[in-house]
C-alpha cells in the first residue's frame, strides 16, 4: 500500500527533476519537460504551477513556437524571488555572501574575525547575516536558507565541529549555537546548514558552473557535469572537498578531505595539530608568508599532494582556492605543472586544472549552495532529519 510519505517523496523527486532540467537547459516548455523527464504532461503542468507559485520558476510573458510549430511557454529558474546566504568562518576572517539560485553574487561582505571563541564567532556571524538579510529585503528577495562553513571536520548529522585546530576547536556544537544567534537578531526561521570550507567550495564549483554543464546535465558519455570534482582550499589550513557520484563525499564522521594533516615527510616540521610533517606545515598560507620561505620546495610538495588526490579519486577537475594560491599564483601554477608531469610520465591525460571561479568567496558561495544541493536531491535525507536521528541515537 502506498503511504502518504511515499507520495510526498515521489513528489519531491519529480519537482527536483524539473528544477535540475531547467538549471541545465533554461527555456524548456512544459511539453519538453515531460519528454525529457518521462513524466506525464498533467504531472508536469501541476508541478510547474506549484513551482511558479512558490517562486522557484518563472515563465515567459509570450509563447514561442516549439520544434513542431506549436506555441509553448518557456520556463526558467526564477532569480527574482528567492536568494541563498553563505558564510565562511575562516581563521582570520568572516566572509558572507548572498547569491541567486543560479549563483550570481548579489551581496558580499568581509570582516576580520574579532573573537575565535565559538560564542563570539556566532554573534559576529549573526550580526553580518542580519545586514545581509536587510539588503535582500530591500531587493525584494526572500531568504531561503543559510549555509555556514568552517576550516575543520564537521559531523553534518549533529552539527558538531569535530576538529578545527587553527581555531582551537574540538567537539564544538556549533550549528545549534548558530541557529540561536540567528534567531536572536530576528532572522527568519530558515534552514541552516554547516559544512567544512573545502567541501562547501567544491559544491559551489559543482552547482554553479556558469556557462558550462551544470550538475544534472550529462555529457555525451552520460557523465554528470564535472563529476568527480575536487576543490583544494589552501589557506592557513589545507583541505579538500570531493564531489563524487553527484554527492558531497564527507566520510563517516566528516573527516574526508582533511588532506592538510596527511603526512608528507616523517619527522618534518611541526603542524598546528601537534604532529610533524603534515601538508599544512609545508604550504599553509602562514608558512608561505614567512621570510625566506622556499616557494619552489613548497610547490613541489603541493604537486605531490595533488598528484596523490588525482590517482586516488580520478577526478574530472581539480580546482584550487584559498589565500596561499591567491597570494602566490606562481606557487599554484608550479603545482599544476607538477601534476601534468606526473600524468605525462604515466601516459595519462591530466584532469582539468584551474583556480576557483569565485576567488576568495568560493567557500562562502559554496556554503550558500548547501541547501540547494540537498533540495535538488531528495533521496538524500535533509540535514535536519539526519541530525535529529543522530541526536536520538545519542540519548537512547
């Protein structure tokens, strides 16, 4: 017997199919959506009307002829109703952006981090978010979600930051504190999500592939967008975000991608985590800023790390971002060249190697994409449901 829950899930899945098709191919008509999705025309018409009423979609004022000469009304993602907010809590700064559903940056703001204690961070983020929300209201836009990212391992089932050594955090229950701080400054009760900074940046690159194939638009071989994709964030800390099989790969406890604490040299220089020889100790941004830093040697180690990521995940693209890459472009280029040499030596084509589309804003933009990414993939349980189940297990 079909349950109400089954019907609701099926409806969410069908809605997501239409949204993903229109993100990949703007301007499809209802008839074309039915053909592309395999759904009936009546189902598409009903769902399209709901999505228009909720502000997800808009339709053209006039009909155009389709391929058979019949009039049809083009549909597209509506960028004039909903907006997303993303926040990056970095070691030295806080960055906030508001973006459209298609990834256009509508507003951005950056401030120095004034207090690294969790309570102080939450208060600063909430103040900045209140200003960003006021700006969206002036533009006539509705805030749909807030994503926050941090430089550390995040358990997205519980909202706990397991390990953020450069902030001095271990097992910090950050997400509930953020939700409380947002409520205290009068923000609407929208979905709030928390993720690692490199993971978030990877999602931003994947979801907002401007001018290129977006997630949900396969190539001639049936591969989806730039999947797999790896984003390497080289800041004070070093981390990687991995999109694999159309999902963010975070590992069992959110520790996947903590490449800054992989050992590159036994008994090497001491790292912020207390161990020796970690990648971060060779090419974290603070290391490169030291007088007399050997950029050539640092780039060689960085190239080794990227080559190891390449042969481990075989990604279509490796994207670099973060302060170290922005301040030392020759460093990033040397690392890319190292990967290409390794590829040539193996007789294999290298992945696409490039720098972040959004520059320093990449993690914040990616944080804004968190809720959108999950909304478009309803088979993946939403963050609040996962967190509720995890908390229930914890107190059982």
